């Protein structure tokens, strides 16, 4: 247990220097993407597939009057993104190249493709057209690839596409939770709090832009740019692989 607590206290301190800030920025990007997918294209999620699984479950039970087609399309595209991303990054790694950088470039390219497909497309919650569903599928493909990239990077407490575990660890290690295993006051603990805040800010920003009348293309264009700018500004993190890529670190 002592070793586990020591590892928790130092979580985040052993990462490449630019990774924590980049992870927080990607979490904010996810908030914008989910605002677009749920409020402008859906209802369905593209990164947080738990929601889609439940939408499909409710539909199977004929309860809630939620359309299941958007959720089904998003889930299928996400699965394809995970499979393609896994193969892409594995092949890249065997060739000695930086799969992390390539994964995020591919993600940005897919988001740009979604922006092009949705150029001039007006947000339409609850009754998506085939074009809305195509844009959603491309976004879910990008988010499936993102999940593969982030799981391989294995940054503790910042999965970038959901904040449930980050929030649990942040609160559990706070003055209220008083659980030392979460490393209260450490860089890793603060990073978890920042990731929750980033998701909120990204989601709120996306929702406000939708309310302001932005079309789908204009919503996604800066989102893709943010991923690329983050890589360039941070000098392209040289992360390639680790002994426990894609897995929780052992205590």
C-alpha cells in the first residue's frame, strides 16, 4: 500500500514535460466535440460511448423515446476508429516512428474532414439528416482513434474523453475525501481537477457557439486546428511507447 501511495503522489511528475498541458487541452477539445455531436448532430455522443450504449439499451426496451440510429452509427464508427487506430499506431511503432504524434495528426485530419462534410450545415437536434449522421460518424471515428492514442500514452488521471475517474480521484484525494492514495496536493491530483474543468469549459464553449448560430463546419474547424496547434506549440512530444502502454500502471 505504501508503494501504491508513493506512486500516486508522483503521478504526473514522470511524464514528458509537455504532456499534462496537452492532455488538458485535448480534454477541452472533447467537450467541444461532444457539444457538437449531442446538440447539433444527435442526440448521440462520439467520445463518451457509455451514453450511446445506454441509448441503445433504452431503445431496445422501448423506453424514453430516444432515437437509436444516431447512437448506433456513432458506436459503430467509434469501434472502427479504435481498430484502425490500433493497427496504425502498432505499425508506426514497429517502424520506430512516433505513433503519438501520428495519432493526433490523424485525429485532426478526421475532424477537418467532418468540418468539410458539415460546412454550412445547420445544427439540428433530435431529427438529424443523413448529412448530420455522416458528420457524426466521422467524428466518432476520430474519437475512437483518440481513445487508442491516449490509452497507449497512459497518462494517469487524464483520459481526455471522460472525466468520471478523474473527478473521483480528485474528490477522493481532496480535503473532503482525505484519501492519501490519490496524492492530495500533488501535480497529478491538480491535473485531474484541471481535466474536469477543461471538459466543462469545452462543453460550455461548444454549446454557446451553437446558441450563437454557428454552423457545424465553423464549430469543428477550430477544434481540429487546436489539436494541431497544440502539437506544434509543444514541440511534438516524442512519446513512443512504455512498458505498460494502454494499461493501468501496477502498484
